[in-house]
DNA sequence: TTGTATGCGTTATCAG
DNA sequence: CTGATAACGCATACAA
C-alpha cells in the first residue's frame, strides 16, 4: 500500500513527524506514546506500530535541547595510560552507566591550561557534569572550578576549603605508612623517587616523606631524594641518577609507574630486590602485582575515590543546591615481595617501635590473595602469588 | 548603568538573545558576528563587547541540532585496561582532537550484545561516527555494522568483504613471525597460550600457530596449547595448567597481558626465562618493556591502526559517499630478552632455515632503544635496556 | 485523550 | 549590512 511521502529529517531518517503521520495522529500524541505518558490503547498501538515500521529512534540532541541535559558526564585525568586512572575510570564508569549516562574521557597531560580551557568549555553545556583530577592547581584554576557552569567534583587535594565537592585521600599518611613499614623491617637508608614538586601530589608526598623520616629520628640524606615525572621512563632515569651517587637500602616511589622504572634501574645496577633494596610503590595498581617480584604499594583507594566522586556528582546534578561536600578515603599499605617477606600479620596500631605515630589505624595488609579466575595449582613461587585487588591511583591527592 | 532585564536561558546563562539585546542589534547580527561572518565594524565591536561582558558561550547542543553534527566521535573497545587499547586510543585521540572533535570511549567487555546495542543507539545521533574494535563478530553484528546510521570504521578482521571501512593487521603472519624466530633460535617444544577460540583474534591466532608449526615440520602436541581469556590472571592460570602437563621450551602468548601472566607462572614454577623457556607476547605494549626480563612481542601496529582508522572515519564523515575501504598494517616482531639474546641483526627474508615462508618481509627487530627521557647512565643490566616504542594491540584482528 | 502551538538556542534564508 | 522569521527535532502547556 504505497504511502504518500512521509515527513522525515534532512538525512532521511524518521522523526516524530514521520511516526505521527504514519500512525495518523498528531506529533503530540506520538511523542506522548513514545515517552510512555498517556495515550489511548488504540493510539498507543498505532504509534508503536508506526514507530517500529519506520525504525524510529529519538534524536538525542533535540531531546537534550529540550530537557537541558545530555546524559553525558566527563572525566578529566592527566594520563589515560596510567593504570591508576584506568582503575578510577572503571569505578566511575560503573556508577555513571548505572545511572543511564555515558562517560566522556579527557586526557589533560597535566597541563594546567588544558584543564582550565576544559572547564571553560564546559559552559557549552555538552556534559551534565564533570569529574576532574588535577595534579596542579592554581588560583585561576580554582576560580574556574568554583564558578563552573556545570557541577564539578574534584578528585584530589584542594587547597584551603574551596567550595567544591571533593574526595581526597591522605597521601601524606600513605607515605608515612610506607616509611613505617620500611623502618620496621630494618631499613635505614630510605630513598624517595618522587614526581614533580610543582604538583600537588609531588609536594605533599615530599613533605610527608621528610616528616615521616623525622618522626623516626632519621636524618634525611638529600642524595637519597630524586625527582622525575610520574612515569615509567622518568622513574627509571631518576633512579639511575640516584643510584649513581647513593646507596639506599630501600626506595619509596611516588607511584607504581615510577616504582617499575626503579625496579628496572635497580636490577640493571645489579641490586637485588628486596635483599639489597626494598621497594615500595604508591597507588597499588594492577601493575604492582604484575611485576616480579611483586611490588609492595600504598593503596590510595583510587577506585573507591572514583566511585564516591561519581556518586557525589550524580547527587549534585540531581540537586545543584547541595552544599559543598568533602570526603576522604584512607590510605593503606599492601605489603608484597618487593619489600621483604610478608609480615606474619598486620601490626597493631601504636606499635611502640613506630615512635610518634601519625595516628594511623592498622592500615597494613599482606597480600596473599590468589589470582582471579580458575584456582591456580598449588605450585607457589618463591615470592608469593598474585592477588586480585581493585583500587589504585597515580598522582592525585 | 542598570540595564533592564536581559533575555537569558532557563538556567540563567546568556544566549544569543542576551548578547543581541545588550549590543542593541538583532539576534541574526549577533549570531553572524559570533560566527565571524559579516557584520559592519561597528556591529562587530558592539557584539563582541556585549558577548565578553555577559560571558557568552554558545550552547553546543543547540548548535548541533542545527548543524546536524555533534563533534563527538566514539571508540568502542573490549577492555579499556588493556594497554594495547590505551595505545590505540591515544593514537585515535590525537587525530580526532586534531580535527577539533572529542572522543567518547566505550568499554564493551567483549560482550556482543553490548556492541550491537551500542551500534543501534548510534541512531540517536549523539556522535558523528564510531570506531569499533570487536573481538567477536556475528551476522547480526555485521548487519548492524553495515547499515549503521552514522559512519563506522572497524579495527580488526572482518569476515568476507563486508562493505565497511576497516583497518586490520595480519595476526596470522604475526604468529608466524614469532614461531619462525623461536624455531630459528633452536626451540622445538613451542607452546601457545591463547585467548578464547570463539573470538576472531583467538581463532585466527590458533590457526596461524598450527600452520606455522606445520610449515616448520613440527608436530603439534596438543598438551602445549592452552586457552584462557585475554587477561593477566587468565594467562597465568592457563599457563599453570599447561605447565602441569607439559614441558615447553618456548611459549607464545596471544597478547602481552597473557604473556605477563605466563611469565609469573613460569617463574613460580622455577623455570628460567629465557634459559629454560623462551617467552613471546603479542601487541608489543609498553607492558612488554616493563617486565623483567623484557618481553619479546609481536607488534601488530595498534597505534598505527588506530591512527588510520581515525583518518578513515574523518574522511567518511566528510564524505559519506566514499566507497568502503580496507587498510592493512603489517605485523613485526620485536625481540627482547625474554626470547634469548638479541639476534645480531635482522635475518633476511627467505632464510633457507625457515622453510616455506609466509612471504614475510624482514619484519624482525631487536630492540636496543634507550629509555625515553633523560639519557640513562651506562650501567646496563644483564638483559638490555627499555626502549621507547609506541604501538600495541590486545585482541583485535 | 487529543491536537495546536510554543519554546529549547542556533544558524540560515530571505527580504529590506 | 541588517533584521524578521523559519527551521532543526522534540516535549509540553494549554485548549478542545
């Protein structure tokens, strides 16, 4: 039965008009049925049939223009290749997808101009909200953050009490946990391979490291401190520089990528890990468990932080009038082969040995979990088996 | 000077009307100036001033509704955590951003229903095009692919000559390169840890492995073949199963994640790499260089494939009438410590030793590149230094 | 319940 | 060059 020409969109695809015409009703009725509100049984039948016949799919853009919401949420991180952000991203994605939205990922490269530009561009209304994990923060940056045209949640440390939703960890205490562990296992010449000091995490971890050593009565040898980028290659290079002038018996690295670089530098220099040098990373990414020996690492709960950030964002999107909130995820230390045999059990807090504690709860874990998937055969290696932790983080807080 | 009430959008933000009113011109003039087309010097000045004063930012949604394009491009991959996809993503992002567009990343988990749902949802016009790297392909899937409402480019092998833009590699030849290398270095009991056989890459690599062995006159011992997921944990578990029943002197893994799992299983079982067992991965991700010993790996040019896919997509968006195109990126083998001392030099093609060759060009490379970043000190380790390759790929083709 | 008409914010068309 | 006006595709007061 050859119909007349049905109205359709410019590119030939059916619109509400097409469906309405075909069903012999008004576009209002068609729209209502399509949205499941109202409509007589007969109308519903006709419209549904017409929609199916022409293969109608609502135009999301037109719908967004009307509803003032796109169903998109953005995430801006420094380096999409850092496994810590992958973990965070996964956690966020789960929450976001659960709310029927989609995630738009931006890589900022840590460049602050990129981030502010991104924040300003938010004004174009293309996303309903944004989660951002900046590693450098300026006043300008902060200003753009507070008067963002759309809801923004920050993952990471934010100076003062900026009126912005924000979920952080205490990486200073994270560093303290690692130092405590290393000291408790007899290490004294503890080195530190950090990221750039002009980043928030770099600065905080540097301060935390110095404070932790001081609490244990250890004089810091500046030769034992080196700085690079939060990356594998930089970590390796920095460690090589450090090894050229000092002989640490332990190395703390500001994230796992650096730690992997350090491991290579150490092995290349003929140092055994952990016999000669104990190695501890930060973020507790899956990379830590993939190395051999597996790396001890300070978990900064990145997955958890991502999850919470996503929840805060969704809440704020639902109710923009909410007061600014701030959540904190505590760090914990996961001990693996790279820093000595697993401790027999988590030490109780306030261990007399640890001197003036930061007040840290018993946030130390050994990691004996078996690999995910089919149960492994009992052939256990010399240093333990790979666990199946979630979580991680690269440079934030 | 207290203005009257200026027209503004529902949420209180300025629109063209706001600017126009403030500048004392029509919205048409305002729009023209804002878009840099036409306008007298005086009008231009007034409009620009007004726009700046009220902080006008064009609403991207309204603009999209009008222009029929969103400036968004989607990428759908199985596992966003697989470094091979990270590499691909980076390459794509570069091209896409270069065209002023943004990238929307989807993780499909390899579930085919997810992908088809995604394809159908494309009809809602929220993205201008999509790059998809499916690891499983059904007829239904393929159908959704060919009559997609928006341009789609497929990264990976596509059955027959589906009329869809598609950039692939020859992972069958990739496998052949690896086998040739292992045979040439004296290995005979070559095992294979593969991904699921119901995936395209899994099936192709399995066939390729069998064919390669046959070409070298080696009878395949089925005990030397094991299958798991394209993941670290599954790779380790699969290797453990394999080792429990067979004694390979070499192991080829279907991707680098599996290879890392295999490395752990091997070391845990007390086998030395490469002395007892040579190990070769696929995808040549950065993970391969991060391991110790560094892993030999078959590069499938994932970054290059991503780059090309992005270019194909942009071309098709610009001109939908283009005929379907198909590009191919050749694989190459990067030899590192895990499969024996680096070969002295690339072997010429048609090496009499290699028997009936696949016709592969000299796609073998040793990888002596120094680490990126600051020059490393000369302290070179026992097995070589980490290179700085781009590229990678996890399960496609 | 149904249809008409209007608005969402921009851009494009077409007179003036 | 400028301004009124009509799309873009959808949703929704409002009146019937």
